[in-house]
């Protein structure tokens, strides 16, 4: 299971590559809807990419409750290994 610091680093790096905002502006309490260019479909894509990169599979039942970057980190930290 990946550690939260590693997940956070992967999340910030990925968001930076897709134009969701400069890395320096991202904090754990940054709201998902506050990032320019990031809509719900882009967040689903982001989570799918991170699942693959981190080798985990999330429980999709909690997706509608995601509000902040830290919520995504927590979701991925609780994910089970893929496979």
C-alpha cells in the first residue's frame, strides 16, 4: 500500500502535467472544484491514472464524497493492491 506522502507527490505531479494549477498552490485542503480546468471527469481520469501508477484499486463507492486533494490521498491510501 502506498504511503500518503508518495501519493501526495504523485497527485501534485500529475495535476501539474494536465494544467490543474501550479504545484506550489496545491495544499491538502485545496478544494477540487477550485482548480482551474479540473471538472469531475478530469478527476475520475486523474484517479484512474494514479491507481495505475501506484498499483492499487479503489472502492468507487466513495467518489461522490471527494471534496479536497487530501480526500483523494486518503482514498488512494486505503485502496487495495491491484490484481
